[in-house]
C-alpha cells in the first residue's frame, strides 16, 4: 500500500478501512486490465473515456435537471465536460465518512445511495462509470457548483490528491469534469473530433431538447447539436435523400409500466429496412425485447388497420413482418430503470417486460396515427401490399433457381475457377473485376486453396432493385451460387464455401465503384458474412519502383514518397499500375495474393448508423456527391472501416 499516500484517509483516523482497500484494489485492477472495463486501449477505448463522462451528464438530463452539456477537447487532449445539472452531491456520508463526490469518482461500480436517492451508474457500452475513467487518467479534476459554492476535488490515476475543498462562490449550478487519459495505458491519447461529434449528435437526437456542444481547441472547430424533434429529426435525417411516402414521421412517445417508449417511423420508396434501437441512449446493435415488441406491434397495427379500412380483401393473407419492413426507416428508443444488456458485446436488450410495454405503446400510437391520417395510411399500406406481391414473385424466382440447383452451390457457375481444397476454413475466393484481371488471377493463384470468380462489368446496385430483380441479375446469381450460403433470412454461414471472401478490384475510380456495389450487396443481403469477419479487400500495389537491380512495390502515394527519399542517390524508374490486368500473374501473386506477403483489409461494420450513412452516401442517386465520395474513399481505403 505504499504508493497510496493520499492525505485523506476516508475515516479520518489515519487508517484505511477494508472498504478503501477494496476501492484501491479495484482501481488497480482497472489499470491492470483496462480492456476488461473499456474494451480496448486504442483510440476506441480512449473515446470511451469521454463517452462515460458524458453519459453521467446525460443521466442528469434524463432525470430532468440538465439542459446543456459542453464538451471541450483541449490542446493537450485533456477533455472537459460541463453540465448545468444539480451538481454531484459533496456532503460527507455519515457511515463512510467520505464525500459522495469522492465515492462516485473512486468506487468501482458505484451504486452509492445519497439520502435515499440512488446515483445510477450510467450504462455505457461497458457501463463502467466515472471511477474507471478516473483510474485510467493521469489526472482528473471535478468542480461542483452547488448551493452558491464551487467545490473541487483532484485525482491522480484515480487516487484523490486531497479531500473535497470549497474553492469559491458559484453563480450557477452544475458539474465540470476534466481529465487527461494516461499515456502509460493508451496507445494513443489523441481524440478524433469527427468520431466524438457523431456520437454526440446521436445523443442529441436521443434526448430531445438537450443541447450538446463540442469544441476542439486544437483546431478551433465547434459544433452544437439540438433537436427539438428528437428521434423524429433523426429519422428525417436518415431519409433525407430518399423519397418518403409521408412527409412527417409517425412519432410516438409514451410511458407504459415504467418503460418510456419513444419511436419514430417513416417509410420511403426503397426496399431495405433501416431500424436503429437504443436503450438509455446506448445503441443496441443486436436488438432485443424492445425491437421484438416494436416489430410485432407495427405488423399487427398495419394488418388491423388495413382490414378495418378495407384496403385488403377479407380472404387475402395477412401482411408479414417482412412486408411491413420494406422501405421502413425507424428509431426505437426506450428508457428504463435497470436495463439488462446481454450477449457477447452487450448489444442486446434483455428485459422481458419491455417487449409488452413497447408493443402496447407502438400499437396504440400507430393505430392512432393511421386513423388520423387516412391518405398517408393508404400510401403506407399500398407500399406494404406491393412488397408482399414482390416477395411472392421473388420466392417463386428463388424456388425456381433453387430447383435448378443454383443458389445452394450444387451447380457452380461456369466462370468460377474453383480450388481443390474442399474445407471452407482453408479456402478463399477472390472476386475479381473483369475477364482480363480474372485471367491473370487464375494463372497467378495457388489453385490448391484459392478460387477465382471473375465478374463482368458493373454489378447491379441492389439498393435500387426490388428483390426479384436482384436474383434475376446474372452476376449476383453467380456470386451467390459460388459462395453457397444463400442470402437474407435464408443465409446460412455453415454453407459458406470459402471462409475468406476477398474483393479484388483495380486501384482506380471504377474499381472503387465496383467494390462499393459489392460491399452494398454484402451489407444488405449477407451481413452476417461481414459480422463473422469473412469479408476482405485485397490491396494491389499502386507503383513498382525500379532502382538499379532492386525493385520495390508500394501501395500508396505516401509510401512512394517515403521510398523515393531513401533512394535519392540512385537512378529510379517508377511504373504506375492502374489495373490488375497490367500485372503479370507472378507479380499479382507476389504483391496481392500470396498470404505470406500480401496485406488484405478486413471489412468491419463498426457502427450500424455510420455504415448506413456511408452506404447511403455511396449509393445515392445524385451523381456529384457520390463521385466525390467514392474518390475520397478510394484513397483512404487502407483505413477502411465501414
Ligand atoms: C445524484 C444526485 C444528484 C446529482 C447527481 C446525481 C449528478 C451526477 C452527475 C454526474 C455528472 N453530472 C451530474 N450531475 C448531477 C443531486 C441530487 C440533489 O441535489 O437533490
């Protein structure tokens, strides 16, 4: 205990109580295994520190006491979060002899009670609270403005430097937390403004009426988010470049048996569903009971209404869940006292009572909307009926193809050059653009475990095609057949024929476009292939540099400049590779395909909201922004993180 030389011994008798030792032990555990508490110690983990502190202020806003939160990234990458809530209580707890503030900032999993009130530890992705941030910060300072006074406590690596002190008069109330992430813990302590700003924007959508600002003192950039419409604004934002069937989202906000349910729904004329769910402002990427309740209610309400309004005939089949979800954009946000986050990544809401509560709120709300808006209701129901008919056509088309043995891999497409290995775990497939590159790849590959599927020209933009048209497209059928695992709800990864699916396109704008179309297809129709980390992008070199007898391959302009500096004395020749077809089979093998020497990028869907935005931006019909984005994207593909 020698390093614990804090002058404030909690019982004020110069001794450490058992409880303090647990606390210190706890904080040591956090520093020893930070990954267990915040996921990782890279930039993502660093951002979590900021989120955890912001969540505390959000909690205060959800309790109804805070209207403004200001986040500042200082020059030295310390982060300051100011709120105008009630201020963290500072009084000394009668039995522990420690201030409430100190308990909150130094106790792991603090669920401490103050005067009958529970200070709820807010649930971040890891739900760890301020003490973890404190333990992982080289310093932290908390200023509390309460009862006309300013109180301050400072910490070093989670350990208080002194007791809470009154330092002056306050003209306002609230809390300010400032901290500097510990360089001994994190691989980087530099924040990415755009990443923080996006999350803060999302929090503003999820807390209507709350103003959140973020200021970057390193660059002078500042952004303020405030959405009077809350998640209704969120849905309008997601649909902003789509054609909607009704101009204002269906917006529902009701409390049912202690669950606050908020949902916004707006249909567009597209074919995919975009639904994001949240519990206490935490994105539940794997859904859960709130999503189940929402879906059940939406399907039931649309069926109920369309029969009553005689929009479907008596002996017609009911609309299915799939029928009512085509072209649906929605947000489901619930707030409740004890959220249970389940699953490996804690991305699924488990509270059983939430299902019924959401179902009640959404059913009543949707019925009320449909009854009050007959024109919009008719447009929505008609869209669902069209989806039902298209689905039936697609089912027939699929049955036909399956009967011909096409989608299950039993009859492989003619242009597939398969590998001899039959174990998927040891096999990979290169999806290659164009026949000429396909030819080089076929000659260059190791046929023992590498298969080649050449695709001709542009593949279909699945974002703009109804399901039956998609399967009629030959290149898509060849792709689905070669992979063998089928698509959508029928997709079974156990049938995937290659565990590495590698997109290999030219390093030019056309190549980037084809890659985007393929990524969109995988994102919309084989998303588990991405989630289970089977999808990759090959990295062909951009240049070959010849210097005397030596030659080098470089994969970016930056790498080229760096290499040229080291070769400045020599006579060099630089050759630019535009297309895969320009390389000899041997060159393609050694630079791009040989597992021992290549670099491939794994495609990851990190954040569903961001991924949807990215794909949408890429695929939107307005050509100019798409072109600009694809080019920017093509250059930054090494850091691909969709
Ligand atoms: C529990 C009780 C009270 C305030 C807070 C929590 C509180 C915590 C944080 C964390 C960041 N900002 C915060 N603002 C408030 C006060 C209860 C009372 O005054 O009656």
